[in-house]
């Protein structure tokens, strides 16, 4: 299994997501990884939405195998003050992912319900790209609301050690839930083992 959400290249390959605009060249140059271009919601306020829209179109055209991310919303106490800027920038990323038919890597800490509303609105307008919800820690009921939108999910050790992990993850359909390393490439084998132990349908090899 490849790593479905990473910020550092690792031996297992997978999606390597930018965090800031200044990461994009490095992400594009990493070997053995699928580059993802985006600006993390933590840095949304410093980014120009117009410039990112322009740059995303350029980079996605230049790199046909690249995907979009990281983007999303963060409504935890230290970041909820910038939600307006985050929302605007998220719409820019979703629009680019839809036009170029790429997967968008979404962060949704403390904001899954708001994210669900935004994606449902796009589904009604027929402008919803494929989406991956990374570090997924919502309830199974919330996962069931995202599934009809075509969403897939990724989780790492941080999510898998939570006491509610089996309640949250054991019933997500096969082929919709994947392992991620996020900031720690060394944690990936453990994430795969834990996910496999929890579900029984994940191939460790
Ligand atoms: Zn991330």
C-alpha cells in the first residue's frame, strides 16, 4: 500500500503534499512520489487566492500526474479566526481540482461538518472533484454522509491510537480507507499494521 498523505518523501511512495506555495518546486522534484500542489489552511491568510488560482492552473497543466493539496478547513481554536480566508482558498483548490480532474487532499480538523456542506453544495452544482479526507477522525455517521460524494479517507498512527478508532474506521467500506504518514514517514509501516489489524481487509504487502 502506498502512503496516501505525506509531507516528506518516504520509501513507500504515495502522495506528497505541499504546505506552502514555496514548497511546490521541491514537491514537484521529489522522486518516487505523486506531487500535490496546494496551500494548507494554516497558511491561507498569507496566501493570495487569485495568485494561487493562477499558479494551480499552471502547475496542474505542467504536471499531468499531480494532484491538489493540501487544502481544507481548520476550525480548531488557534485557526478558526482565519476561516473566511480558508474557505475562499479551499474553493480555489476545489475549482482547480474539478477543472483538471485531480484528487483534492482535504484537511478538516474541527470543521468536518462545514466541509461536508461545502462539498454537498458543489455536488449540487456539478463542480465537485474527487476528494480525500486526510487525518479523518469524524464519526461513522459523518463518514456515511461523505461516502455518497465519492470521498475517500486516510488515517495515520495519531488517529489509529484513539480509543474510538475501531468505532470510526472498522465499518468504512473496503477501498475507501487508506494509511498515511503525514509529517512522519517512519510511522507509515505502523499505520498500515494498525489499520490492517483493525479491519482485516487491508493488504499489508
Ligand atoms: Zn498534512
